[in-house]
C-alpha cells in the first residue's frame, strides 16, 4: 500500500535547526501517545516518528494493515487524517482542508470526529501542549465544515454517535467550557470550546432538539453562571490566560447579544438570578 | 488492573549490554536512528518498539535486570514481544515475570525453538513460595536461566 503525503515540502529533515525543534515537540507528542495507550500501541510510536520527522505515511499504513491481519481493530476511525493534521509542520485551514478532502474520498470522515470529542478525555491533556499542540481548533473547523449538523450528516455514515446532533453539540461545548471556567484543569485547547457557533446555529435551527433533558439546560445555566461570577470566585483560573480569554470572549458576545434568542433567553435568566444573589443551579 | 514486567536477560557482550541499557532508558535513549552509530542501528530500531524501562541494572557479570510498568493492554502478548525483541537486540536468553496488581501472574521463558512461552510446569503455589523465599524476583529468575544453561 502506498499513499503519498501531500505536503512533503513542509518537512525539512536535512535542516538541523528544524529537526531540533521537531525533536522538542516530539517529547510532548510521545508523552501524549503514552497517555493514549493502549488504544495506540506503544509499538506504533516508531511509525509515528516516520510521519512526524520525515512526512512518510507508509509505515503507519503498514502498521494499520498489520493490526487488521491480527484482527486488532484500528485504534479509532479517521486515525490517519487525525495524525496527518497533528503532525503537519505548518498547520493551516487550507492544508487541513486538503487532507480532509483527500481522506474523505477514501473514508467517511465524519467518523474522525470521534478522536477529537469521544475517544480521548480532555482531562488527560492538561499540559500547555494540550492534545495536539493547539491544532485542535483548526481540526474542529476542518472536521465540522458546516454548522448545521444535517449538512454534516450526509458526509459520513448516518451514525449518530459520531455525528454532532444538536444535543451532543451542547454537551460537548458546555462540558469543555464548564471545565475551563471552573478550574481550567483540562486540555487548554479542549475541542468542545470551539463549538459555540455550532451550538448557536443548532439552537436557532433545531430548538426542539437541543435540550432533550433538563440536565442539558442546567449544564448551560451552570456554564453561564461561571462566566458571570468569574470575578467573584477566588478559585476561578484567572492565572490561566486561555481561560481568562475564553471567559472575556464569551462575556463580550453575550453582552453584545451575539447569540440566538434561545441562548440569550438563558443568559438573561441566569444574569437576573446572579444579580438577585440566587445560587447557581446544580444537577 | 495494573501490570508490571520484570525481565532478566543474558547479554554476553558488554558493549551490547550497555547499548541495550542506553536504548531502553528514557533519559538516554535516542529519538531517531540517525543519532545511533551504524553498528547499533538495527539494535536501536528493534528496541525503539519497546517502552522505556522503569528500572534497569546489571545482574551478575553478563545479565541485565529490566523492569517495566505495562499499564493496560494485552500483557501476555506484550511480554512475549518484549522478550522476543530483547533476543533480537542481542540477548542470548531471557526469562520474564509478569505481575498483575502486585501478584505474580506468570513466568515466561525462551523455548528451544526461539518462541517465548509461558512456563506452565511450575506449580504456582510453589512458585510464589520460591519467589518470596528469594525475596528478589531477579534472584529467582536467575535460578531459571542458570538451570537452562547447565
């Protein structure tokens, strides 16, 4: 099996300075791959090195073939594009889109979202490097090219688990934001935090689908309270710049009315409760 | 459930023994084979498949005692592959003890045909008693290796 890497010009294995920088990043990657064990066998790491340092895809493909011969399930759907994006030396929306489009012809890439949202827990990657060194936002935007989940559905199998239906958008977005605003002890680039526009879109198009359970509404209200009482809380992670930035961005957007009527209704309710000194909702 | 693996391997060549130690320790192992002198590149590429050891030390004149924390996974297969890779890397013999949650689970040895098999002709109760009497798993593994070599 041979699959050419489409961005080979980005690799500079003959450049000692470039290799030094790659070696430094590899230490973070190796630590994260170890956290992904046993889903990603430790034996596979040497094949990952070939892609990361030299842009060579074949060893990972051979490794996947060997797993299939031994009746071992592939680590997760969309394994190859996930790592192609992670290891791309110069990540960009255009390059990720190109990887996406090449891979989409071979496999339904809606399944690849599982790696970002379902396979690995955000709590595992609370170091400054996060899971993919900050490439998470671009990966989210690449793997979810449209806000409307109905348009994303047709790009892959109609398998709900891996598709972002409105209530799962809410869960993923609110869970990541809650954690970042509460104590910040998760991946600083937790993919769910980049779903606010998707959540906004879902709340406008599919208001009947977004809150399937009372618990979902409570989660959203708890999240909104953490935006509101940020300055009051001694334990808010104000020392973490990415958490402070997320809070400031969300506060500005809600105060500017930059969200759908249904989300703004929850904001106004929570703001009123906060101003009246009512305690935050809990599960 | 957590697994640990102890391996005692025989490495007659002192340079090879040092290289195996270097290539398996996190602090000293190279990242890429281009950093490795040509005569040891094959050895490095074999050992690069293995996780870094938690502990390593010489045992007697020509042996290495190696310990890994295995975490989750298929521990039996991992053990067999680890021992096979040590043989490929230059060890002439090896015996392994697999522990699950602190309890001795199985002993593995290299068979005459080169395969790595679980040693099942040792009574488990007797084995456990012997290990505790030795108070040192590598001392016990040493008795197994020595018995094979006689």
